[in-house]
């Protein structure tokens, strides 16, 4: 979903820019420059930098973070805000990447950008969801529990910062009373208007949720710097399960810290059980999480349900915008009206006692209970057709075409080969439009680990 970039040209320009930023250094070299395939909002490029300085040879892993311009998720630029937040967090105990420089000159790469250090860890998978694939799926229940509590502790550190003694003047500081909640609602109402193709376009569930939030707004007892996009896939961990950093500060704000807690718990449900994928053993429950957060912060959580509604609504607003961007590049989406009938709007309808849109959400299914057929159609010079049959956890592979498959996956054979070799991830293949999915998407999530370990 990003613009085409000549990596050799980028490397040359980056070296020239770094020489000006580091005049005392010499013998710069950049290696392994590559675009990250994750994320919808910004462009990220990973590389290793080496140089000589003060008689020593030094090296570091770096990330170049550029403003996304081709298919924006937000109406206003975000990278400078991200940089300034991370800059302020640099001298605190909140785990976050270290930032070096921000550049507003768009003549270099066409957009503003900043440079930060590359943390040596792993990010939980978002697509496929971490409850079905990746480090969380492969971890023991004990390690999953540790990772969860590490993230809660990191958030608690953020929420108990003395932010007023720091320079957050670049963020809009809300007035007292209901100001923090009112300001937040105003932002998301404007966001929904921005996503609409026409002024008279309607989104019944999201609009009803925003109206409910406005009618039930409250005065927060505590106000803090909020992470905003508090999700497991926006954090990075060491192999031992230690939290290395909180990532992606696109929707950070000054507000009620309970909104972050509810966002983490609610999105954990929506990105797992909300799409039919069972929650992995070891992750603490909502009740245990709230209790631990209260112990860490010394504050009682008093407005959880309100912020649960807010979390599902904000997630739903992002789904609308992301899906519209995906449609523009030809990505197939599930359902007849995915903007109004999706896992977020269905959840909102249930918790607010509204009519559930479209068909009921997918029931939670464990692979041991799954009966499904997945057809693979690989196109191009090396075209081939094959399918998987899953019967109560037992998966077998067959050549040819299956009758009435549950899910059909179509892509060029060379893309499948790149995914198998680790040269491209499935998320990037899907968002680029190369990988098409028809039928039940959740079946792919449930079988993701099995498919990833296939031979051939």
C-alpha cells in the first residue's frame, strides 16, 4: 500500500543526510536496507549502519520512518508527533524506541521522516492474528502470561508519568471536566466524516455508538499521556518474553488512561475470538488484567464499559478506512457490506443491544473441531491447483480441485514461493493485491500454522 521506492537511490540520499547529521563521523556504510511489510499508516525501512567516530568503529540497527502518503489512514500528518512523543519518553522508564532526528524537508524522500533505533526483538503477528500464528502461538502458556503482564506493566509506567512536567505542548491539552472525553469524541466524529465518500453516507452502528458515547460522557478522575493504539501487535518482545518497546504512537493523546486498558483488552478479543479464533491458553482474563492494572497504578478502574464501547468504535472506524484503501488496490474483502457488517460493528451491536448487522459473527472454533476445505490456486508459468482437507484437527493435502471449498486462495506461484522462503509475508501479499481470498477468511487464520509448515 506504499509508493514505489528505489532502495539504491534511498540509500545514497540517506548516506548524504547522515553525513550532515553526524559531522564528527566518517566511513559510513548502510547494509540490508529493506522495506518493512507491516503497518497501514507509515512507511518503515530497516537497515544496519556502520561508521567510524572518535577512533572507534561503531554500528547500529536503524529504522527510517516516513509519512505515508499514497493511501493515508489519517487526515493529518503523524510522524512529527510520533517523533516528539518518543523523544520525550527517551529519559523515562517507559519502554520505547530511541529516536535520533526528525526531518521536515520533503525534498529528500518526498515526505517528512525520522530515524530511530531498531529493537532486536519480535512483534506479535496481526495478520494472521497472534492467537493463531507466530511468537504467541509458539510460546508456552507461561511465556504468554509473562508477555501480557510485561505489556500491562509498560502501560502502567506510561500512565503514571508526570507528563505535566514534560514538554507535551505539541499535543492538544484538554480542559478540565469532561474536556478529555469531549475532545476525544470530537476527533473520532470528524474522522468518520472524513472517511465518507459522500456527505449523506451512513454507518448506523458506528453513528449509534458515537451518540451513546456522547450521551454517557464523564469527567475522568485521572488524565495522562495515552498510547492510543494499545494493541499486542504494537509491542515488541525479546525471546525471553521481556517487553522491549511500545510501538506506533499514531493516535496518542492526553486523556483517560482507562481508554488504553480497555483498548488492549477489547482488541485482543476482536482480533481473536471476535473473528472465530480461540484465545490462547496462558493469557490472563479481563478481570485479572484490570485487577493487576489497578495494583500497578494505585487507581480503581471506574469507566471500563464506556471505554470498551469506545475501543470497539475506534477500531471499527479504522476498519472502514483501511478497507476502503484496500478496495482501491483491488483486495477482495469478505461479506456484502464489510464497512457496516464486520467483527467490530457486530460486537458493538451486541454490547449496546442494537440490531446486529447482516449475518451473525463466526462462532469460535478450535482446529480440533474444524471441518473445512481450503483450495489453493497458484497462477502463472508454474501454475498448480491443490487443496487441504481439515477433519477435526487432522489435515491432509491433495492435488487438483476440490468440490465446494470453504475458502479459496489465489495468487501467482512466484508469490507463494516467496512466502514459503520468508521473502514476503502473507500480510504484504494480501495488501498488495497479489493474494486473493474468497470464502471464510477465519479458516485460514485457524490453519495458518499448519499451512506455514507445509512441505512444497
